[in-house]
């Protein structure tokens, strides 16, 4: 039996700034919970599963080889985007930093990492249309 990833967590340093970043860059819905819930910032990234053929609610992941000379190798999430260049512009406008230029992952799509306003390193993927649903 596989245990799917059902949630992700990242730290924030400024809750309002983090909420503005993810709403502005990716259109996520945010809900600020109170002290009784640990001042948690709840984010909704999709109202339904957006990957054709994927089990409902499933989130896939992977592990990458650790490299001594690479920066910011921490747990992170990959966010699916329709247009990686437009998403890079939204990240910059929202106050984040894009790390380099997109790289082509053969048979998968265009991938680029970014750092959000809270110092978290995440990444974006524009999937190849033929790879969707595989």
C-alpha cells in the first residue's frame, strides 16, 4: 500500500507577506487561522484534482541526489504552471526570486526553482502536454 502525500508545509517569517506572495504568484486561496490553531496559514492550491487520470487528491513527489556544492537543498514542493515564463514574472512581481532559467527535463517539461518571500526554495514545472496523464 502506498501512502500518498496529502499536504505540504513551509515556514513563514511574515504571514501576511507569505499570503500575498502565494496569492499573487499562483492564485492560491489563503486562510489565516487564529492562535488556537497555531497561527497557521492554510493554503488551497486546487479546488479539484487538476491532473487527468490521476487518483483524486493524489500528490506525487520525488527525491533528488544531494550535491555538496548546490544551494538550498531542502524539502520543497513543485507547483504545476501553464506557462513557466509567465509564472516566473508573477513570482518576481510578488517579491520572490527566480533561480536561473528554466531547464528542460526530457519527456517531462520545463522546470525552474524559486525562493519565496519567506526564504523557502520551491520550484515550478510547465509539463509537456503529451506527458500529462502519464
